[in-house]
């Protein structure tokens, strides 16, 4: 079996989700399983040749995961399926992308889903594939958790997904990732891994009614609001997909760390600790690691600005522990997203510009105190979140943001080289927002596959 996932050219980072899924499949079925990381510019002919060489005379079974809405990979899946490959859509948003956008049957401009491009879909934990792979040709009903398939008569079968089971989250195989190269596929050696400590985001557990502004493009409707029910940040499709399961136990996390490859000096490669509220549990984790004499290189953190501020005392304790063993802590990303309160409110971030600025001041102070053990800036390799443009930007808004950036020196150490335009996945909270705007105003925004083109308001409809 192979798993295809989206990737960026020239990178050597691991893909925890697909590689952990490959480990689950290989450990619990008769299938060998690799992960093929595919960049947008990769030669798909070379990719198909490499896959053909890998499968040889065996029946090709290919899963697709973490696709990032890429139309080239959806098209590849259709091409492979038409050629007789058994294709499975899995990973984040597998269910909603397979089924399609809400109401697409009654609105022909909406995303119709990709059920025609895959043999079936699996939504949820990877171990749901174990029983499926024992007999791919069975006429499955609702007995496989997380299964979605469309029968010949158009009937959609959808089974509830399983809960997360930590027994399947302790082992990762890190040498099973391949890239397109030399007219085929070949293995790559990763330099940065990931360790899963928390499934989902605690902020996504908070659901509430929120009023969001109309797009600035509808200037004649200035002041109008759209009221929607939101979980987590309004743009976050993962909040809808995973929500918040909770933290894994210490032994499961330590087992994942044991699986990480080592550098030439015997230290574990740098890794991202996947936990958006990691600071309270970081000192106990580092204490356990030191007790077991596991040598680390660097821990990368991705945090919310408000939780970063609340966790200062735990971070200071963690930095002292880390430095005593030669380990570095890098704040690899904080999702600041914007430095305008109105835009932050529309993104439902749950914080304001003042919190973002206080977080930056703390990041800088810690660098003065923990020079060698702490990193946070662009020079250190951090890439902090800045979303621009958004539907709510105006000339005045952007001038105010730029003035604030200059006043606090953000281009020097905080701002990324390029901002990221707001991406609205059809199943995110903002998907509901834009569909409500369409309903109220009788307008249509374009669709680019699973993405809603908020910048493209087409003909009235």
C-alpha cells in the first residue's frame, strides 16, 4: 500500500499523520506501506512510474491524506481510480470533502465533493482501515467505523468514526517517506519530526454564537452582521474535523519520542510537539525525558498568544530544564493572524491586538534571559501566522496595521516573509458565514475545488 500526501519541494520534514497511519497499517495488516510526499510541481508521470515499480505485480492500493485542497492530487486520484487502482480518501476533512459542500445539490456552483474520484473514504483514526484492508472487495455497509462510500445507485453510506485509541498512537515509522526523484520515487531522510501530545485544540471545544461582519466588498451593506455557530477559530476546518479529544498519556508521548531518528551525535532530531497548550505539561515531560537519559536537540512549539502568556512560569521552568541537558526550545509559530481587533473578532480568535503585542514583548524578554536555549524569531527559523488579505480588509485597516507593525518593530523579528491569504474551506465556520451572505444577498462567490473564493463574487444567483 502507498499513502500520498501534500508536500513542499525542497523540504525534509516528516508527515506525522500519514507516517503514523502507515505504521498502523504495516503493524496490523499484511500490507507493507510507504508514504509518498508530493509537491505541486512534481512530475506526475514520474510519480506513477515510481508507484508502478513499487507495486510490481501486486494490486495497487493507495490512500490520499493531508491533501490541503490540492486539485492536482484530486485529479491524480481520479486518474488512478480509472486505471484500476483502489483509492482511499483519508485524513483531515475526508468526510466533508468526499460528500461535498452543504447544499450543493440545490446550488450548482458549490463544491460537489470527490466521491467520483475515490473508491471510498475513511474519516477518523487510521486503525479503522485494518478490517477494511482484510477484504477490499466486500460489499461494506455500516460495519466499518468512519467508512464513506457511494453505491452505484447513488446511495451514500456513512458510518460514525471511532474514538481515538492511544494503543495505535505510540509508534511512528520515520524511514518510510519517499519523494519523486530520478524519474521515479526514492526515500528521503527527514530532519524534523513531530510528536503528538494532544488531539485537536481546546479552543475548538468552545462553541458559541458569533456575529461576523459582511465582506468589505459589499460596502453598501456596511454594518450588517451574520450570526453563525462557531467552534474555535472561524477559518479553522480542523476545529470542525477533530474538535478536541484531549491529551495523550505520558507513556504514549515518550514512546513516540523514542521512535524519532537520531542525529550523528546520538540526539533525537528536532521535533514539533503537537499541543497548542503545551506549556503546563512541558516541565514534567522534560523531567521524564531526562530521567530516561534521552538526549534531545530541539523542541518546536506552536502556541496561541494568550496561552503563551498564561504559561510563562511553566515555560521558564522548562527552559531551565532544557538548557541543563543542552536542549533548545523554539517557539516555531504563534498564530497572531492579524493586528486589527475587528479582523481578529471576525476570525473568532478569542483575543485582541493587545494580547498579541504582550506575547511579542515576552518572547523578546525571554531571548535576553535565555540566549542560547530559546528561539522565537525569523532568524531562529520561526514562522508566525499572519493572515492577509481577508474579506474585511480596507485601505484604512491596512494602513493602521502597517503603522502598528512599524511602531513595534515587527518586521525585524516577527513577521514572515509573506503573509497567507485567508483560505476558506467549505466546511469551516467561515463556509457557513459566506453561504449565509450568499443567501441574504442573492449573490455567488466562486469555488476552487473545496475552497470558497471569497474574493470572487460572481453573477447574482
